[in-house]
């Protein structure tokens, strides 16, 4: 029987990873749910969020709240970028085959990752933790950085905010209706094109925010876009594409499987999450909490 | 030829088909009518295996086909056309019909023959009888709506069915097209000795070719019989004909 | 078809390809080998994509497994190429049979996701199984097949080993193309197109859709495996990258860029992409940026792919000529 302290630490680190992933995957899932587009470039938006936050921290310099302003600014910048992409390009592909949309977002990955290399180079960059969260506390015998605790609380907070947005506002109701039945929306007299743009902007905002928030915990490097998108895909597939709580559940499961998978099969922990994804797809293709797509 | 025995089907608690029975003799031409949502298309889907009934049984030529998948049902001699036109849009007219011949004659797993000339004569003869031969090289997608419906009939006929189910064969057609299609269908049914079951909105069509009519309402059979009897049935007049005229 | 004599394009293509080593440039042979192998990879994918209408996002799995199979057999077991090469197709085909069994139960986006998940499983195994595959470091130094007999031939004998391997590649790839062409021109191939066009209708002309999809999946996987077997030798090593999902999307891009509605479309896509890659990387390291931009332009301007655009142009010319 392994030491309980160790198990706790392991589970906690899995949960932190899960909350970051949730932030990214929820946007991906939202966009798929409403627009029906699987946005590969979501990972690129996340990466750019991290780079922009880094840049803003450099600019703001000594300001004690520099990190927070930078995170907000980065998220907004990525939201604007997302809006432009949707308005100028993506929307012309809605009528075409899904394949073209996939390919377009994949092309965006290529363009954006190189653009980031041109601007920020290929080295590792990092942001210091905000001063008020620089410390660490001992919880059940494990030293937990404050920043990690912050992320652990932020995940559920954002989930809650999201839930309120979807269930307590008019726009939220449309979004939910769209996720259930896209054809119904036009009949309801909703301006579908504006709704699509708003959802894409919101999803991009979340991706940018996720990137900015992860920057103090992880190095900013080229390639983080491709890495995260695969993880986010697994999360939304497990939880159910387009399902909000499914994404949350998927992220938690992913984090736990990854951190405990390392204990059970030290060499095959990546294997275990892909296997989990395959099993879910075979048994319940629409995910744990998702609904079957209409055919 | 076809026997449907007390089939039921519900969707999310909504009883779409609630205990329908009907029987068709060989060579008979029968129609199912009823207001929208009466369960006509659902009934068809239960017969053809696209849906599995919650209860009840379906027999084709004495053999039980309840719950068999569509491709098996098709192979047992049941042809079908769909309410929304259902062809292979980016194949040529010739290829549309030829593919049905290939599949029906068991050549679908043949990896070695050249496909171009297989069943050319049969396909061309069938296209000629549908009046589509001169358009054989065009893509299905470029045909008019009426011609697509005829093509779909051709696809169904290539499987050499004993029983043909047509879901609204004249839906969306002009008066002239409707007239032509009906003449075509009855001629082909006669020539091939087909048993025919169809649904239709257009009452003129129904009363001009059906030998027997079944009226569905809210998932149940409310009347059945020869056209004259159905036309005179007070229940039918009330729920259906009365509503429409 | 008109009464015009048919030009034997296939034969001309093979002859042209065979003449490349005689240009005497190591570089040309290198690029041509790359093109020939990836063209086969892309055309094999198109059996699913263009003919059956299935978007596989994990086709690299079969390519990679083929590469590991041939590589392992030749390097570690000393098996000759004549056995190790077909083994790549067989093993990749078997793997496709197992994975495909599950994949064809799903449709559209779920199909794509499951192919991706399976491919990533294979990748994770190859990435970590150090004892067998060399793990992250891969498996370098795959030997060339023994082609000593070519050296005794006139003319060909003067060429380098890599040229000899290239000639072998061209012959094998041409053979695979011929087989695949037979497949798509067969009744089976025609039934696949009905599934692409309308699976519901295909079911109702008596086609057991899943079974046909599975067979197509196996064939596509097997030919991808053969391409992989050649590629491992050409590349002088097999690496887990071969299987990573970005490799699967590269081959999808080749197929779509070239034109998935045409048999040789994906091969043209492979040619254009690889040659462009060579040209552009000599100017700038930002090849992905260029590729991404080209792709976006193409998606908006020529959705039928390059061959589609050429075909449309040719028809327009013909119409002008007649007018």
C-alpha cells in the first residue's frame, strides 16, 4: 500500500492538471456544441494566450498587478483574434464538408505556430508567479504552491460562472438550444451568425485565459499548442463533445488517470489515457455525459 | 406477400405506431393514407428494418423479417423508395442503377472484374423503361426532382423486389410529373407482377390506382377496404377527408 | 471515351520516374523516392477518404506499423526484403482489421476520433517500448535490401545503392497503384462510392455497409503499411513520429490538396507538397507557415484540389475549342 500522503499529492497534481485542461477543453467543447466545428487551432489560441501574457508582463514591468492585467489582456486579445478568424474565414466554410473546416483549423495551427516562432523565438519563456500567490502551504503533509491552490479553485469557479451564463441568461439559452438542435435556432428567430461569432469569441477567450494562467506554472515553448490540443480532445471525447459537465468530468478523469497511470504502468501512462478514450468511443461514442448526434 | 402483425413503436414516450396490422396479397396495389404524423413513414421504417418495432411482427412472403437490418430485408425481395429523394448524387444515372444490380446479384465483393461493362444491358433496359436512358451519363444530382424520383424507382427495381414500398412517390412533383409517374408506376407494377404498397398525399392518385386503402390516424388503423368503402366511411370523412376538403 | 487513341499515361509516368537516377543527382533521387512512397501512402488513404467517404485521422498508424515491421525484420531478424516488405502490408492490414472492426461502427466525426485514438495508442506503444522499437530514439540503420544483382546489369550497374533502392521503389509503388486501380475500378470499388454518396441508400440496395467499410479500411491500411515498409528503409530508420497524429494530418492534406475525387489526385498532392517543401525550406525555416497559408488559399479557391482545378481548366479549354 503506497503512502497516503503520496497518493494525496498525486491526486492533487492530477486535479490541478485537470482544472487547466478544463479551461481549455470547455471552450473547445462549447464551439463544437454550437458551431459543429472541431477547432484544432484551439491549442494555438491557448499558446498565443501564454505568449501575449508574457509580452504584457514585460511591458507592464513593476506594476504589482502586472500578471493579472496581462492575463486579462491576453484573453481579450485572443478573443479578438478568434472573432476575426471566425468572421473573415471560418464562416465561409460552414456550408462545406466538415473535412474542410478541420483542414482549415489545422492550417491555422501551422500558421500561428510559425508566427509565434517569428515573434518570440524558439527558446523557453516563463512568467513569475504573481507575488501574492508565490508561497506554498502544507496540506496533509504535502507542500502545495499557492498558485496551484488558486487554479484548483478557479476551475470550479469558472465552471460555475459558465453554468450561470448558460442557464440564467437569454443568450445562454440560445447556446444550449443550439447545442441540442441547430436547425431549431433559425426557427426561433435567433441571429445565428452573430451567435456563432459570439460563441467562437467566448471559446477563444477561454483558450487565451488558459494559456495566460498556465504560464506561471509551466514553461512557454513552441509545441505546447499541439500537445494541449490532443489532451483537450481526449477530455471532450471522454466527457462528451458539446457537453459542459461532461467536459468537467472528462478533465477530472483525465487528470487522475494520467497521474495514477504513472504509478501503475510507469512507462505507459500516455497509453492509458488514449486507451480510455478508445474505450469510451467504442462503448459510448457520444461520451459519458454527451448526447448522441442526430443523424 | 406482406403481413404486419400488431406492431408498436414509441419515441420518447410518443406512440408513433400503436398496434397496426395489415396484410397484402401477391400482386395487390395498396395505399396507406392518413394525416401528417399519422405514423405512415414510421410504419414503413418498421417494415424495412430502419427501425425495430417495440412489439409485433413483420412477415415477408411468409418469412419473419422483424428487426432484420435493412440490407437483409432488401435482399429478401423488398424494394423501397424514400420520401426525401434518396439517390447517389455524384454517381451517374447509369451508375446509380448499375450499383443496385451489382449488389443484388452478389458481385459487391468482386475486387477483380472491371465494373464498366457489368450488367450494362440490364441497366440500360431498366433505364429505357423509365425513360431515363438518354440521360444515363449525367450525374444524379443534376436531374430534375421528378427524374430523380424515377431514378430512385429504378434503383429499387434493380434489386428485383417482389414487394415495393413507395413513400410518397409523387411528393413535390408538378401535376404533369405526378400524372406521368403514376402511369409509370402502375405500368411497371403490372409488367413485373409487383406487389405495391405506397403512401400518398394526393387523393386523386390514391383513388386512381389503389385497389385497397388503409387509413392511419394517430398510429392506428381506423379504416381499411376498397376505395369506394373507404371514401364512404364516416370515421375517415371526419378525421381525415373532412379535415382536408 | 472518344475514338482518340488512349495515351498510356501510367506507363509514361513509370518510365519518367525510372529515368530520374540517370540525371545523376543524389538530391533528385532522394526527393523522387520520398515522393513515390508518400504518393502511395496518400493514395491508400484516398481509398477511404475519396472513395468510401470515411475521414481517417489515424492513417499514419498503419504506415508506421508497416515501417516498424519491415525495419525490425530486416535489422533484427535478418529477414530478406522479399519477405519483410509484404509482411509490412500483412501486419498493417491485420491491425487495420482489429481497429477497423470498432471504427466502422461509428460515423463521421466519431469515426475520425476513434481512428485518431487508436493511432495514438500505437504511437504511445512505439514511443515507450524501448526494447522492441527503440522508443523515443527510434530504430536507426535499417539496412538496404540486397540488390547486388542490379550492379551486374549494364547502365543500371553504375548507379548508387540509393538509386537502386529508388528503382525498386518505383516498381513496387507502380505495382501497388495498379492493384489499387483495379480495386477502385471493380464492382467492390463502385459499391464503396455508393457508401460515400449515401450510406442509407446503399444499405437499401442490399449492401452491408459496415462490412464494405471494414474491407476498405483493411485494404487502405495494408497499402499504407507497404508504403511505410519502404519509407523506413529510405529514411534509414524508423521513428515514433511516423505514427503521430500530425503525420496523419499531413497525408490528409496531401490527399485533399491533390484532389480526393481523382485516383492520382493524392499522388499529385504528395508530389507538389514535397517538392514545395524542398524548395521552400532552402529559403526559409518557416515551411509550416507557408504550407498553412497555401492550404487556406486552396481551401477557399480550389476546393476540388489541384487536379480538380486542372480538370476544370481543361474542360473550359475544350469548350472554348469547340465554340
